[in-house]
C-alpha cells in the first residue's frame, strides 16, 4: 500500500461530537493557515454525505467547496447527518428534520458565531431555524455578509 495515501486517509478522519442523545455525529473540518474570518457549517441533503457534496477531491480539478471557503479565510465544518457518510444510523428517527436540526445544534454548541451556509430543503431549514432560535447558530438567511 502507498504510505502517503495511507497517511492522508488517516489525517482525513472526522471529529466526532455527541448529539443530545449521545449518538456520535461526524464533523469534517478544514481550517485556514492564518486567523479565520469566521466559521461556516455545511449541511448536506438526503442523497449524499458531506464529503462528496462539499469536499470532492479529483486530481487536476478544483471541486471542493470546503477548500474554496478555506482559501477565503474561513474555518469550514461539514456535518454527516445520521445514516450518512461517517455517521451511523440509529433507531431515534435520524431521517426527520427535527432530529437533523437537533444534531446540528449539538455539533455547533461549543462553536461561536456559526453560520449554517447550506441546508438541503426549505423544510429542513425551517426546522433548523426553529431549533436554533436563541442559540449561537446563525442561518444564512439571517443577514449574513456573503462577500467571501
């Protein structure tokens, strides 16, 4: 096996955060080299997980949304919701917008000034807005300066 490939795969492991019910949620993070302008959390839809949606790596192509935002000075997190990517399914209703919204809040609870940049559907965005009201999460629709 290629040793450099193995090291890159190990370095690319997500951090795991605990949801309000204790379920581990995978969060993929990338940081800029200097002081960040802020933090953006990316949410995938119900088809693909965070990595193919936001961090697609193809030799010779620049397709990663995460890399683009990091180049512009932002810390970027992409959450794998329950049953997608590195976050396992469970029996608590991982497919509901309410459960997804609660998981987003749990993943962001220790982070200051979070901007949720992308949500998969209007219903999911509405549920996230309902759950995050009064928390440290700011939705993209809430007066965010997108001059990135």
